[in-house]
């Protein structure tokens, strides 16, 4: 996580948001697989 310290806050937030979206989509795919 140290490499994040060189980023401005805005970039850090964008990276965090994209990571969260990726995690959410992965969770959704797993949930769909369990349902089917």
C-alpha cells in the first residue's frame, strides 16, 4: 500500500473505486454461480 502514498488523493480515490467495483462484480458472479 506504500505506493499509494505517492498518488494525489483524487487518483487514490479513483483507484479505490475501481477496485471496489471489480470486487462487487466478482461477488455478483460468484453469487450467480451459486444460484444456478
